[in-house]
């Protein structure tokens, strides 16, 4: 069911979240024949299933809908910006907002409808959380583009949680929140109402349908002006930003907007002109358009100077009280509640002789058992034995609690469970 919100009010109670490892199941996989419940719906598991109970525990949290949460504040500002920028002739907001779409989508929605090739790396199990061979947790809110366009929406925002098997560090988390923006235009929207519209074309007259160069320039100017305006509205007119050419299968040409974050250029969003075939897949003809996708966490980290993405999942009053204001435009810099000393443990193991080993599987085990106690995981050494040809990996796991000091003893208990589950699930041999 599609929920459309035009009067945008984000008022939800904040549920209790926990970040201690004892609340995470050691079970890291489902088996073919199992029934998996996701968002109140049941799905059969099969050979592609790699979703974990730890990931499922994040469903329904909807941080972007929780009153006084920083993601709710920044989303409110983004929506109000889009509402004010694009108006109907009667002065009403042109964009609709869809913020409660179900997170399980089909591979057709997530990949095929967006022209993502069958052999594209983004389809791999190591990059996604598959419910089964035909369904997965959406990897981007772009998965809803075609269904909404097919329903007749031509200017809309999609907001929701998305899921990717990313590396583990202060700027990556397997669940984050994304805003998708889509704007479609007719010939008269692009050129204005002329006496003889036959003289104006959206596509080149020869060969397969290709955007007319003049149309690309108009769409590009509108898109970039919109997103630069959003950045300056949120971050101030002095914000350093730059455009970088990019590639996405479903837009061409495509760009990324980078801004300075902690003195480094950081990608804040991707965008581009929607490929004509994507529109045809959605049964949309005689229209052109643009699309963008941005991660709310990254924008909030820039706006509020939040250093660690795990903070967004904290229920510590010292964190939440800093955002307990009614005006989303209130300027505030996050103050670190505490920065406790980390505990660092290494884990070394031989890979199986017949190896289907994926680092993403190991990261899932660490996440499932360590939860948000784990700040970072990275490979520190890789070694191949000259005689046996066996390969060894050594990973460093940085443990740090957001709210209190960890003892080495409790970290060792968590670390031991990670070693045991890694041995059992991945067939490795601990060194």
C-alpha cells in the first residue's frame, strides 16, 4: 500500500532501542524452507537468503519519523525546501511525499526496472540483504520509482530505510535512511506554452529515443540549481561544494555533489537525467525528468557535526535532549556525550580450502553478535602459506560503547562468541 502524505507532520514516539550485545541473536542465517517475517509479512527462505535477525531488528524503527530525532528534523527541512521551490499554479506544493513504503521489494523493482545489468556487482549477495531469490530489503529508495510513476505521480519524494552490506566504520552502517526525489516534465513544462509545439522536441528525431541536447541543458540547470539551493539552505552560503561526473545505470548524464566534511570532500548525493527506457518501463511517454538520492545520515552528520553514524541509533538522553526543539531550523552543533577508551581485539583465521568466503558474511556475524559495541572492523593482514597455499586473514575489531566504559573482560566474551560463530558459519579455522 502506498501512503501519500501532502500535509507533512512527522510526530512519532521514540521506541526503546538497545545497544548491548546480549540482545542480538547469534543466529546469522535462515535455511531454505524457513518462514521469515518482515514488516508483518511472511516470506519463504531459499538458497539466496542472507538476511539476519540483527538486521531485521532495525525494521520499523523509522528514525526519520521520530519526533525530535535529528533525522526527522533534517528531513522536515528538506521537504519544506522542496515544497516551497515547486508549486502548482494555485500555490500548493507540487511534490508528494511517500514515507512508509514497505522495505521488501522485488529484484525487478530494485534492479531490472532501473536498467541494472544482470551481472552488475550491485546485485551480489555480498552487497545486499536478500529475503529470497526474488525479494530483498531495498538497497535504495529508487526501487519505488517506477511503481509510483506508473500510478501517475510525476513529482515526488520517497523516504525510507535502506539496507546494504557495507564495511564497518564511523560513516557506514548496514541500515541508513534515504531521500529519493523525482521530477517529470512535459514538453510544455520544458519549453513553456508556445503557439506551435510541433517545432519543439523532447527527443532527437533520428535513431533510438535520446534526449534532445537542449532538453538536457534545461533539466541539468533545474536539477543542479535545486540541489545546490538545498545545500546552501541547510549548510549556509559559504559551504564548499563541487560537482563530479558519475555513472548510474538509470540516469544519464549523472553527477555526484560533494561537500567538505571534516576537511575532506565527501559525496552527499547522486543525481542525473532519468534514462528514457526507465520511463518506458513505468509506462510513461512524452515526458522527461530528473532524479536524485541522498542519505539523511550523511547530511545530518554535516549539519549537526555528528562524528559517528552509530549515534543516530542511540537512546541516550544526553544525545536525544540536544535535539528536543520544535523548530527544525534550529541551529545546533552536537556535543559528544562521552568518548570512552576503545578495546581492540584481533581475530585471525585460515580460510576454507574450497573457499566461498565473503568478507561481508564475516561483517554480518560481527554485527549480529557485537551490535553497536563494534565501532570498526578492518583487514590488517592477509597471508598465503608458501607450502599449503592456504590463505589467512587477520581483522582488527574496535569495540567502543557509546554510553559507558567497556571492560576488556566483557569484550573478550563477545569476541569469543564471534570466533565461535565465524568458525561454525564460515568454516574457517581460528589461528
